[in-house]
C-alpha cells in the first residue's frame, strides 16, 4: 500500500492486545487531509483505542513492522512540542478539578505555541466565541455542566492548533456525548469547517446519523478490525450496520440533502 | 470558593508587608523582653551598642530562628503546592500522605547510624548526612504512594490517604525502635523529629535552607506551565507537548528533597503544605506561575506565626511547633475532606 501524498496520519500493522484480549487486530490505514473521517462501531470495538494510538497517547503491542507517521514523517522524527502544534485531541472526558477559570483552561492550549500576549488573547477570544463559551470566560471551570466543559476543552484544542498552518490533525473522541442538539451540530460544523480548510479530522461517534451527515469517510470497526471503509453511502449500508450492531435498520436518502438517514426498527 | 478579585502584585506586596511585620514581631517576642527599638537596632550595624546578652539573644537565637521559620515555611508550602499539582488533588500533602514520616525515618536512621561521626563532624552530619537520608526516605515514600494511588484517571484519594496511614505507622515503628536502641545523646536529637521544632536553628541550617529554597523555587517556576497542563490529566498534558514522565520524575524528586531538607532542619511540621496552597488557589487560582511565589510568601508567614504561638502559648516552656500547625491544620484538612467526600 503506497502512502498517498495528502496523508496526515499513516499507520501500518497496528496491533493492541490488553490482558490477553485482542483490541486491535492488524490495522493499517491512511487518514487524509481535508476529510472528516468518522470512526464508528459497537462498544468495545476498539474505536477509542485506535484514536489513542493515532494520537500517540498509548502504544500498540509491539510487532516488527508496525509504524505510525504524521505527514509522511515517521513518529520518531517529531519532537513532542512540534507534534503538539499540529495534532490536537479532544478527550472523551477530563478529570480537571482545580478551579481554573474557563479562559485559563482555554489558555492552557497556548502551551506548545510561542505567541505574543496580544496574539494569544486574540486567538483565545476567537476560540471561546467559536464554541459559544465567551460568556462563560470568567466562570470557574469545575462548576460548569458536562456539555459546557466539553465545549471549553474543544476551544482549548482549537487554540492549540491555531498555528498549525497547512498541517493540522484534529481528533475528537465522542465530542457530542454531553451536548444539546444545537451544540452538537455547532461542534460538528466546526470539525467540517476545519476539514474544508485542509485539516484531517477524525471523530469517534456513536450517532450514525450525525456521522452520515458530516463525514467524508466512515470507518466501521468491529472486534478490532475494520469492517467497512468508505463514503457514508458505501459504509453505512443496512447490511453493514445490521452485521456490526446486530440491529435491523433501514437506510434512506435524506429528503432534502444528499446523505443517508438511518432508521432503526 | 472563588475570591479572585485582587491583582497579583497587590497580593504579593501585601504578603511581603505582612511577612516583614511578623518577622519583626518574631524577633521582639520571647521569654526575655527586648524592646521593638532594640530589636531593630540589633539588625543594624549599631548592634554592638546594645548590652552583650541582648546581642547574643538577637543574633544567636531569635534572628536565626526567625529566618529558618521563613525559609522552612516557604519550602514546605511550595513543596505542598507542587505535590498537590502532581497528584492532581488538593489533599496531597507531604505530612498526610506519609512523605514527612518517611523522611523522618530516614533522618532518624542517619542520626543513629552515624552517631559516631556526629561528635567529630557535626556540620557534615547536620547539612549532609541527615538531609540526604531524609531526602531518600521522602523520595521512596513519594514514589510508593504515587505508584499505589495514581492511575490514568487521576489519584485515588482513599488509596493515597491509606498509604499515608500505613507508611506513617511503619515509620513510627521504625523511629520507635531507633528510640529504643538509641543512647541519650541520640535520643535528644531524635525527639526533635516527632513533633518538629525550630529551636535548633543555626546559621548553617539557614545556609542549607536558603540554597534549597532558591533551587527549588527556580526549577518549580520553570516547570510551572507543565504543572498547569498536568492538572488536566497526564494524557492531555502529553498531547500539549509536555514530557510527563520526565516532569513527574523531576517533581517527585524535588518535592522529596524539599521535605527531606525541612525535616532534617526542623523535624516533621505538618499541614503548612496543605493550608497554604489551598488559600493561595482561593486568592489567585491554580496557575502555578503565580501560585508558587505567593505560596512561598504565605508559607513563610504562616510558619513564623505558628512558631510565635509555640513560643508564647505556654511560657516559660515552649510547645513543639508541629502541635500548633496540627491544631490549625487538622480541622482545615477535615473541612477539605468534607468537601471532597462525594469524589472519594
């Protein structure tokens, strides 16, 4: 498999075995720039593990030929600080319990950057605004609701990526799990917009319809293997979904837009 | 609680002002009455106009004691601040999780094991052997508690506190055994560790504490951004480009060094590292860049006040200062525990 030129992350022969259980079984894939790639699959399929391996947060079980590279540079050639400017990840949940203000949490995203005070303030304001949290800026973070916290962390990750230029990877691990309807769509629109500007966006989702609406490419994981990989129309077929989730569905075209809508039975 | 309404420089200047005020009082107060004017005079080049016994009390007893209070208080407070950041929990404090006890055991072992050289080389003993063993005891304890209590989801308060209980009991038994086999001279030195006292302050301990404070504060400040990121969680800090393994290792060693050195100078003094960072965060927030310098000042202030209370509460006798900090600190700890109880 040759590496495509616009590859943001390439991984080859990734295995992950935890406590004797195979979590990921020989995964090789390229994540492309300018696309929203969604990882779907039932609980325990290995979605979050794969995301963590792609983000270099955990290491795969060592096999002789496994490898990860970012923008066609092997992982080993990147130093931490440099990689942090280009690859950002929004965790499923954060354990922060200290009373930072919302603005201070977002400012933590400035760590890998070297911005002037003025630039930093501008970026922070812009990102706070983008995720609709500017009105919360001087609130104490631990007192926010789950959804508000999730949005604040998104602003932090967007701040971290504000100097990434044309090499950007944004990874979101279930970014909509605590959000209301309008903020779910706002978050995914931000992801969509980033991809349209050239970023590689990888999202772990549970909601098939959100995936269908916002993705260029859908990867369905099942039992540590890639079961389907392709456009939403291709990957989100009724057969694939029925096979992976053990649940009957019907897939129809959205009445006013060109993406599939999944109806559960 | 959220009291963040004062700019940083106002807080720092107020803390410095209070510190100078308290330090002056600390020199004035004591069993022998020395007037404020004479106390001030004792600190100037005109000190030799004072009666010899007053000079002696100021220069050999009260001044070194006050300076050691300030330095030890500052070291305890910044070590506590960093330890809480490292454990991502405001209950982590060297005394509570057993690090002081481990350091105390290390110091006690050094006193008993090297008692033969203590007579010939007291300086080597006091600024090298005892601090080194206290540091080793503290570092081992911190590593043990950290690896027991911390997972990727943060620190388990319950495990952390129980580990502290176990290590405290073990160190207590160790120190008790050393007391049992110790000679009278050793006993006098050992009795210092159990409760903490600043009465033994000398100019050599001041030198040791000054160097330690400068080194610790400098390195902590350089790592302030990394420590802030670590509060998010280890994985998140890693994604922000922080070398978390290296940072953790470094901070564990340095906080253990801070605790070990203070234990070797003044014995086990608890709760300064618990109260001060907590008050500091209420005043400025958790950002280590501003929290560390403020904690250093507030720690210096608090320990000097505690030592004054220890000196005047039961005159002409003197309370161990550890009793005073425990009386102030333990209810505070219970209050924090009460607040956290939903998250145990």
